C-alpha cells in the first residue's frame, strides 16, 4: 500500500464491496465518514467496513463514496471498477435543458440588428422635450348651481 493513503476500497469474497482505513487516519473520524457513506463495520474484522445493501446499485454507490472522500482531500485507493477516475460508470440519459439554447438565441438576437424593415419612415420626428402650454393670465370662474336638497349620488 502506498504511504499517505487514508482509505482503501475493493471487493471481498465474503463481504462484497468493502472499505478500510489506514493508520494515517484516526479511527473515529474514519468510522464517521464510512458510516455516512453507507458502510457498516464488519463484526470480528476491526477496521473493515462493508457496503450496506450492495445489491442496490453497490458499485455506483462505492464509486460515489470514493469521489466524496477524494473531494474532501483524502487519499483513496480503489479497485479499477470502483475508482471513478479510472472506470466509466454507465451512461446516464441526458435530458436537454432548453435554457442554455434559449439564452444563446436571445443573446444572438440582441447582438444583431433587426431583420424587420419599416414600411415608411415616420412623417415627423418627435421633439425631444414635451412642450408645456403657457399659463393663462386670468383665472376662470366656475359657477355652480345648487341642485335639489340632499345628497347627490
């Protein structure tokens, strides 16, 4: 085993997909990480953990555990089929995401000129500022006549 390795993953004849930690890793911390990655301690084998429910997509879950521990900065050694860097997992169907294509079309449309042509040029150009009519010199008087008694509707 290479020096500096923290975890090892592989196949075991009796226990299936297993993981173990090395002396460079504190036992309590290794136990905590491996349990979070769905590995359980093997009774009678100190330091050996087996994947719980390996029939439920076990190889992919083990590759994910290897990936997770590496992304946390730990050195992990794994069998070829369990190493995500060396083995290709099954191809996953790719659902097209129309958002990227739509944004691309919008960006191209915004960058380019318009393809529409005007039927005829505008008759007059609109002034830049709106003209305000002059204030009248007199104040108009409004005469209101009272209507019948009571309130109006």
